[in-house]
């Protein structure tokens, strides 16, 4: 069965360190997204990609970067981790197509703690 | 700007006590409205997509309905395993693949 996986599931790091969260999907979806979820804010979009070599900023992109070198993977990098980036991070993917409504399928999440 | 408001923020029910969750939205042309279920420590799980006013979809004890301004998720005779956070999201017509999410309703069903 197709799926979307994230690793690691839990990560503790220190302020200032670079951290990369992995996201891998086997749906063969063109679109991939990174969200963070915090109490009181719901899901907030960090970055998204419509295909290989395409990346776009979401509403809370400062301090984060992504790259898309193949269809299956969209790693999220925190260049210099800050305590404000302690959160739960979700990756999602959807199938693109004109005229289609794109249901997003989510990964299980990564809980990141920045000390 | 697209907006999605879910109410109530939290809801406690007794097993078998039916109720409804509300999702009101403002969007310039609706392409689709989504309902997701999220269990603690897990990612959102897709439930339904509704496309036009008057449409209804059902899955077990859940029924989603849609009007031009809001959607309801009706839960009939809920069981404790229905306890979760329910998220609503809307996708606007116009080419973007980015849905706007509400903050969710946390449902607890007591046995």
C-alpha cells in the first residue's frame, strides 16, 4: 500500500544546530507539503513543492528550507534550530491535476524539541 | 483571505449522545471542503471531501453536510473510539493546491 513516512519520529536537539527532518511518500504525488502544529495555532504551512526542483514558501517559512530532487522525498532543514521551532511537524502529499480537488495525505509526524 | 472557523473548540459527549460539529468558511469560490480526523500523536486522517452545497457523505457514524457558508459533521450515537480532534479545511477555486485549515474540534466521548 502507498504511504507517507517521516523520520525521525522524535528528535531532541540544541539551539543553533542544523536539523533535517525526512519525508518520503510512495503515492507518486506531485505535491508535497510541510506543516507545523502548535497548540492554539492549528496547522501552519511552512514550505511546499509542486514537483521536482520546485519549492515555495508558506506562511511560516523563516528559519526553514526544503529541496526537492525527486518525486518521493521532501526533506525539511532547520538551518539553526531555535527554541521557537519546538513543535510537531507533519509532511503531506497530494495528487495534482487541473479540475481536481487535492486531498492531502499526512505522515505520522515528527516531534522536535529544541533545548 | 480564506478563513475557516470551527466550533465548538471542545465537545464532551456521553456514549450514544448524538451531536454536530460546525465548520464555517469564507472563500472566494469553493473547490472543495475536507474533513479529517486526528488521533493524539498521529497525523490527520482523511475522512470526506465535499464539493458543492447540498452534498452529503457518510461513513459509519459520521455524516458530513455542506451549505454555501458552512459544513456540519454529524456524529450519530458516538462511541468512545470516536474521540479525536476533527479538522476542517477548504480549498479555493483558482489554481492553488493549498487548503486552509481550521483549528479543529476536540471531541471526547465518555463510556
